[in-house]
């Protein structure tokens, strides 16, 4: 079968690989029906993910149909439509039991699919710890609706959850890329008084205005002023930083009111500085890190109930045989792309 493979720094190629087989009792083999490209895939190609293993099939955002399961798998069976979680986790260790599945201490735990083991930009994928890593898609939810559940939508849901949003809050979301848009949908579920989205790119600002008219859209230059105008306490009660550069990091704490929660979801290329003398007395709470993707079942329930719908983010569709074009469009943000969907052909 064709599989999009990490050959070397700067090089991904469609190569031929054997169909994967069950290797452990808790494995499942999933036939991929739809996958996507994430900026983390680009990070692998740029060589900025040191733990990524050369030769693996890339891709960690996918949905599919269970083809076969190992003897220990109980939650899914062949024929089930499923979302695949970006994180592999055991469900048994100290961290998993507390819901911190990102820190699963199992040797396979963490971001394995499409990084350390073969991922989903292909026809079939082997999913370890399948009882934890797969969630059944409700019948009334399409593959396209479910495509982002295991990665960027899980991230947005987690970011909104740990930000402890109250109904009288002004929430600032910095960055309206794919993960920022998923975060926005999940922040809306908490019904805060005001939501401000700050985005540098005009096309993305227009997308937010068009799809979420109840949201205030601003630019990096006007962000602090906008947030202060909307809030009676000198800044945002909650800030979620999803953009990931030095300017947006500074903006995150600058736009926060005293005693605010600042949630950092973004992944930075370089270390960021916390200028503690300038922040003294502001008494901020920072929450940082990678998604605990343990809420996928709840997210699927919300999609089935019509409370979340990310399909408008899928602006482009490509067959697997043209995945090079999909990467080119996504990486260079051509043609107003937000997310691409890749289907088997
Ligand atoms: Zn990703
Ligand atoms: Zn674990």
C-alpha cells in the first residue's frame, strides 16, 4: 500500500509498504477513510521534531473503520467507524488515571502515531492501546465532522476546559489558525460574556467574522486596546495563546487582567521569556503544555448534538495520490486554505 513517508529532513515521499498487522493483543488495525495534514507534520519535515523516526508513515489526524482487533481489545470491533487519538495512552498508569494522558508513562505513550510509529497518511494504520486510542463515531456524524476530534479539536476542548471560563468572562484567543478556530468553538460552549479573537492574517479574520458574528475580531496592533475596551478590569479574564511566536507570547500576558488565567497551547520554535519584574503584582496563573486528549467521546457527543461543527474548516480535499499538492497548498497557505482532507484513492 502507498504510505506518505518521512525519508529525511526536508523529504516526505509516497512509498510502498506492507499492510500493517496486529502486533500486540491491544492493537487494532484501522482502514483510514479520511486523514488531514497538521502543522506538526510540517515540523517533522523541517527536522524540528528530534524524536520523529525516519522511515515512519506520517499523519496523526485521521478517522477510519476498524479492520481487525487483537484479543485484548474490548471497546471496538471490526466494522466500527472510529476517530483515532493523536496520543497513545494506556489508561492504567498514575497520569492516565488522573486524566493527564499526555504524560502517560507507558513506553508507547504520548505522540507516537505518525512520529515514532507509522501514522495515517496511508490506507491502513496499526493503533496500539486501541481501547484508549479509538472512539466510535456516532451514526449521525460524518467522517468530515469527526476528522479533527483526535487532535486539534481535542486540543481546543482541553484548552477551553483548563482555562476555567465563567459566564462573565472576557476571553481572548490569540491566533485563528486551525487550532485557534477549534479553540474558539469550544470556548463558545462555555458562553463567556465576550470573546475576542486576535489574528494577523486578513483571510483568517474574515473567516471568523463570517462564521462567528458574535465574536469580536482584532489585529495584533489593536488587541490590547480592544480587550481593555471590552473589559472593565483592565484586560481579559482568560487568555488562550494559540499562535506561538514571541510577540503573541508577550501579548498573552500583557492583555491579561490581574489574576487572570493565561493558557499557552502554542508550540514555540524558541524559548520565551517571562519578564517577572514587569509582571510583578499582576499575579497571573499560567497553564502550559500539550493536550490531554481524554475527552474525545464527549466531543463526539457534542458534534452529534449539533454543538460543534468544524467542517467549514475543511477548505480543500485531495486524494492520497496527490498528497504532495495537499502539502504544498497547506504549507504555503495557498487559495485561502485552512485545513485539507485527504481521502484514499
Ligand atoms: Zn497535529
Ligand atoms: Zn498511561
